[in-house]
């Protein structure tokens, strides 16, 4: 496929840089590339406006990811190890992308996650290299001095933690012998402590609010609502993007580069329909191979999690706020005053722990919530309760994103292959038992009722496995499908400067380039990747490497705590 094949398609705009996607990475790149005024930048976004309380009110987080207006509505193919369930895979279809529909939890990841990237061939992406870019993005409120950014566009706050259950959870972790940390995004991730959120002045602080909207005031940055159909090439140089607006197929031209930031699901799809990917798969769909890159769509990773739910004996949980009148009052207070329960995502305490002796840094994450309810807001328990979302951070299972057809309008096929590695079952059983241990501590004595889920009768390995197969859910952290690595790595798709190997003028900048999934939620690392990639695109010297060393538990070889 070459640009010449589409010579009859009308050209509607020319820019130095054309960015596909306005999400967690695309908006950051758009802001950074346009800030010096030298280059024209065009952002292509299929979704519409993010204005409205369903997106902007933090407590309404369960709504946008269930709305066709804001979500691509992807789902996995039947997952063989999870009773053939098709798991929803929300991806933002709106200005701000998934940062406009996510849970607003901010986690950098552990320092050793990025050292692993570097060791696996993503040279220049070690913790020492990326920490300055995290700090450049951040405006931290309450973070650890010296470790956090305080002048960046991304405001990061902590919830008020007025509900005593938030403190009980941290105290219980300490009573069980685990560490406590005041800032898991600082020097010490390991332990129990306050959870951070991308919320500012009572509003969701998405990349649209933090980066894109301020940058759109510049004359050299424009946003176009359209569907990106495929990337256009002249020989092996990317020259633009074929787009669709309504029934019209048009093209936009990139003088310098096309930057693909369309998510770990849509980015590999766009590469493949444009002729970059596994040659056999492209041939099966009648797509001419421009570059045979077997790694496109491979290496798909995600975090799975379960809810361990406990009845609460005191009427202090959010259960009393789930009725329509209370919701209306919370919404009104948020709308007119930007105060009250509507200003928080309600994830205000967290934990990062190691699963066993010999694990050097945390591989289990807890989100604590003072109500027993599903993440999507459905199926609330019929009583006051609380829960911990828990899951392993580094599953060995790998999936794949494949084309369903050569038609750019067709959704791809998503195979996560969840729980396909035998270690996953052991790890998940341990997560459940560990959460029960936390909930059994003295700190919860005044609040703890009967276990709601899995239930006291679910104890044996086989019973736990059945519960996992029926109830494990995605944490919505897909990544890895356009792996960054060494040029001579046959599984790598982009090099250490995010350039697609084998072509010119095309980069991928989003969570798809992660060689391995990071600890925790992925919005923070997606923003960091875009901050760093922007300097590569502009051919700037990287920010000076950090010499800060993270805390590692001195007992890691002999104990899990």
C-alpha cells in the first residue's frame, strides 16, 4: 500500500505532525509538540466532547465506561479459562480517550518495572531515565518531597479519607505485618497507604483538561473529529492518514511524522490494516504486506482482579448513598459547589505487597472501597459492606489482538488468554486468602460482618478456582501489543525512540509499546511515555537521568512482609 493508491481521495488538511488519538498519550504529545510554536499539529479523534457530569464528576466513574457514546465497546473473545466469558474491554472514544472514562487512580508503577524494560531492549527507559518525565508531568499535592513533580499540568491529589474504613484498611495491613507507605509513587511503593487520584478542584483531571484543552488555544494545534481508517505511505515513508467523516473518505497529510496513539487495541489494528504486521495474517485478510512485523498484536497483557467483599456491621458505608434521592443530592452538591462525595472516585486507600519471600518488589495491588459493589456500578450487595479489589500484577499469560477483517470499520478480535499460565491460579488463590487475612485483623473488629464474596464456604483450592473462573474481571489495563525493544528483536515493533521498525515517519506512543505491564494502573505510565516520546520526536536531549534509588524491602529474600 502506498500513498499513490489513494491519490483520488481528497486532501483536507496538512500539518507537520498528525496524531491519531486524543487519549492519555496523544493529548500529551499534542501539547508538547505544539508548545514551541514551530510546528503545526493535528489531532484526529473519533469520539466527541467530554463535557458533562458523567465524565467530569469523579464519583460517576461507572457511567462513561458503560456508555456507547464514550466507549468503543470492545469485548474479548470467549476466554477459555474463565468459563468462556467475554470480558468487556472499555477504551475511551471521547476527547481525552480512556483518561476521560477511567477510574482516575494514579500509579507510576514500580522503579524495577522500567529497569526491566531497559534490560529487555528498551534502552534509555530505565527508572533513572523515566523518573524525570514523571516529575515533568506531575503537579503532586501531598507527595514525597524530591520524588514528585510539583509544576506539571497533571494535578494529582488524595481523597479526604473521612470514612474510618479507609484508615482501618491501612491499619489492618500494618497489623498483619506489612509495610506502611505515605506515598507509593515516591521512594517506597511497598505497603499500605493513601491512594492517589487524577482529580483537581472536584473534577476529573483527564489529559483533556490537563494538556489538550489549554494547548488548543494555540493557533498551531487543531482537533478534527473523524475515524482514522489507515496510515498512508509513499514507499515506506508514512505521509498521512486516510480518514472518514460521515460517508466521506478523505486524507490528511503529515509533513514530518504520523504519531499513532490509539490504544493497545486500536493501534495494532491500524498498523495491520495499513500493511504492518504478521505477513500471514495480513495475507489472510487480503492486505498487501508493507513490513512483516510478527510482533504486531502479540504480547497482549492486562491485570485481572477480584472483589473480596465483607459485610459491615456499622451503617457507615456508601450503601446508604446508592438510592436515587441520595445520588441526586450528591450530584447537586457536586454540580453547584464542587464539594461532597461526588468529588472523589472513592478509591482512597491502597496497598502494594509482595506475594512471597524471594519476590523483590510488589506483585499484588489492593484498591479499597467502602461499599460492596462491582466496578461498573452494577450488582451492589444488599447490605452495608466494604471490599478490596485484589489481583496479581505480573501474570505470565499473554494474549493477542487480531484483525477480524481488512475493513477499518470492523472491531478487532481480542484474545487475552487470561489464566493460561498455571502460576496465575496459585497467585490468585493467594490474593484471596491474603485479603481475608487483612480483613481479619483487629482494625476491622468493630466493622466486620460475614464475608459476602467469595463466602465463608469457599475455602478449598478447587472452590477458589471455580470462584475465580466465574468472577475474575479485567482491571482495564491492556497493553503490550506494539512492543518496544531492540531493532534486531523479531518480536519488537518500535525502537527505543518509539519509531516503527522498518518504516520512516511513523511512531507509536501509547500503552501498546510497553514491553511488560507495570505495577498498578496504566494512565500514569501512558502519560510519562508521551512526555518522553515528545522529546524523541523533537530530537531534544533527554532530561538528565535521576540518581534517586527506590526503597526495597531488606527482608525480601526471606519474607513477604
